[in-house]
C-alpha cells in the first residue's frame, strides 16, 4: 500500500490565518493565528488590516504547521488553499502564496470553497484528530458564524445542495450587534454565551424571524432592530447586571430557537436522521445543548464540530482538498484566481 499523500492547506478568508498538514484522513498539524484582538478595537473585521496581518503571520504559521507535523516543504505531495468566498485581500494572501508554493514544488494545487469545507469539520474527531468518514451519514448541516448562516443538505462526500441561507445578517453578526447595543466588547457572541448562563431566557420576548415560514432561509436583522428599540425604550435595564444577563439569555434563546427549529424541520422533511453543525456560533453552549436535546428527542445522530474546529481553520480545507484530489484531476496551478463571492451550489 502506498503512503497517503502529504498535503499542506492554507486558510485566510477572514480573520484567522491557519495552515494544516494532512496525511490522508489524518490531521498532523493545524495551527491557527486569530486576529480577534486586532479587530476588537474597531468593533469588526477591517479588511485591509486583516490582509496585512495575514501577510505578517502566514509564513510563521506555515512553518509551525510543517514543524509540528515533522515534515519539510520538499516532502509535500500537494498544496491547497481557500479560494472563496471571503475578503478579497485576505483570500489573495493565502491563495496566491499556496499557488506559488505548489508552482515551486511542481505539485498539484487545489482551491476549495470555504463553505463546502465547513461541511467536513464536524467529521473531524479524536486524538490525534482524523476525519471519521466511516461514521458519515447523509445529513443536514448548519453552518453558523459571523459571516455565514446556512443550511445544507449533504447527501454524500462532495455531494451537497444549499437549502437556505440568511437573507440579511448572519447569526453571529446578530450576537455581535445585539451585544454591542448592550455595551459588550466585540465579538459579543462568547460574552453573551457566558452572561446568559446566569440569565432567564424567558425574561424578555424577542421575535423569532422566519421561524414558521415554510422555507430554509433565515433573517436576523429584524431581531437586532427589535433589541435596539427595546433598549431605547428601557435604557434603565443596562444599569443592572442581572437584567443584562436576562437580556443576553433572551436574545440568545431567540436566535437558538430559530436555528434549531429550522434545522430539525429540514432534516425531518428530507427524511434524514443526522444533523451536523460548524462555524463560530457552534461554540455556543446553549446552542450545542439545544441541538443535542432536539436530536436526542427524535433519535437523530448529531455531529457538532469540536470547539477548536468550529471557527475557521485549515484542517477542514485540507480534508476537503484531499477528497477532491482523490476524485478529480487537479487544476492547472497558475490558471485559477480567488472567487470572493463563490456561492455554494
Ligand atoms: O467562524 P468564525 O470565527 O468567523 C466567521 O465569522 O467566519 O465566527 C465568529 C462568530 C462571531 O460572530 C462570534 O461572536 C461568534 O462566532 N461566536 C459565538 C460564540 N463564539 C463565537 N457566538 C455565540 N456564542 C459563542 N460561544
Ligand atoms: Zn467560516
């Protein structure tokens, strides 16, 4: 039997610089350098700063990935990178660097769709981590982060169809904007998660947009606006720590109920028995718990991405790239460019 291919994957689509070395289904290394601190000062990701930071961090992160995997660049059999969607300048840094490396090494190069890669992260498990494809089942996958919120029917490896997506704000954006209105630092999602633990989710009644609509789309800007008007009319609530915890729990409950209801409804409608979830918001404890309870009640299998793999990382890019290389011929290395608005089919 020949040894599995050694593949280096690079991810720079937003504010995480990551590189991973993949050997078949195994993840040999997956360092991630987050820029959250840098952007916190500005209350959101600043594209120009993100690109500069990727430029500064990419080579050290690649060196760390190679060192932790115990391989040299010359031993690589293939190189992959996120091709889109994402911030143009940020994508360019990782994609063009990966192309250049593949060109110099004269090895196959593969560009992958960032959203498609998210579909693979829930299947990465264990220590040392590996993609557990033996456990794969057709599923409905919830991708939920600061930049995206979508439901995807994953019928098989490399076979998927987008069922619905957000019409406006992503769920993570809603967490962040609602938190900002409450005076919480960016990104507010983790802080709301923490404060909500001491709050009453039924204290305040916020809307559940599109929850009962017969489609798989989401909309969160109305919820954010209702938080804005509610706080305008009740500014005194922000002066009390207990009320802030209640606000966090109530906003979080509204977001989670919509996400869980629509995910489970799509799964039932399609006759599937497996739900998966990934993206930064999947770190949320109440969401993980609500999905676990809803799936257990229906006898569905649930695969949540491990916390460290919920946010953007190169391991998921590499696992997808490896499956692609196993099935289809690589593209001519210099012919491809970034695809900033590459929609998943
Ligand atoms: O996947 P990610 O790191 O980046 C992209 O947006 O692509 O996701 C970041 C988002 C932010 O909106 C952040 O507030 C949210 O995920 N987030 C959370 C939690 N951890 C991160 N939202 C709610 N609860 C959390 N524990
Ligand atoms: Zn992502």
